[in-house]
């Protein structure tokens, strides 16, 4: 995933590494390491932090300056597979192998709403452009639209 101006990209890998790349110069800007298989990672809208999830059931907040861990929250009862965040950065949504879609308060790290309905792993979540809905896609082929 890329930052707002497209000058940096962030990638997560199965070896437990996340790397932030300077796309203009082709160099590594930052690296973070965790004992997990990273499934998703994204930039916070103000680009001061990164948010990641993986096979260790956790959601990590990372400092963009030095790559240090800011906060770790228990994301669910199984691997966390996908994330999306509001443009304001106030709320984010997660999906996981526990078949749940969760809306979180970014600052408190607490879930505000939990969506149940998928019969398979949640593979993708997205907040609609008008921020009124969440769309989730499961491994069973179902597409759900949730009110925020």
C-alpha cells in the first residue's frame, strides 16, 4: 500500500517483516519485525503511524518515525486478515479468520461494533467513500454491506 502522495510503499511478509520503501529512490526507509505472518498493513491517514494485522491474532500500531511498537491489541480469536481505515483516522475496520468484521476506535483500541454473518474467513474489508458503510468479502464468496 502507498502513502497519500505515492512516494512510499509499505509491505508485509510471511517472514515477520514489514518494510517501508522510498519509491523515488528505491531504498528502504524503515523496517519492523514481529513473530507473525503479516496479512495486511497500512498507513494511518496522517502518516505518523502504521497499522498491521497477522497470524498472531493481533493488531499492531507502529511509529512511522522509528518503527517501534506503540500499541498491540487483541484483534480476535483467530488470524487477523485485513484492515481499512477512515480518512480521518478516527476509526478502522478489521476482518479475520474468526469470521468477524469489527469496527474499532483508533485512539482507544476498543471495538465499537462486531459484525457476524460470514461463514468463512473474512478476506477483505473496506470503508465506503462516504464512510457510511463497510463492505466485507469472505472466503465463502459472500459479500456483506454493513452500516457504520
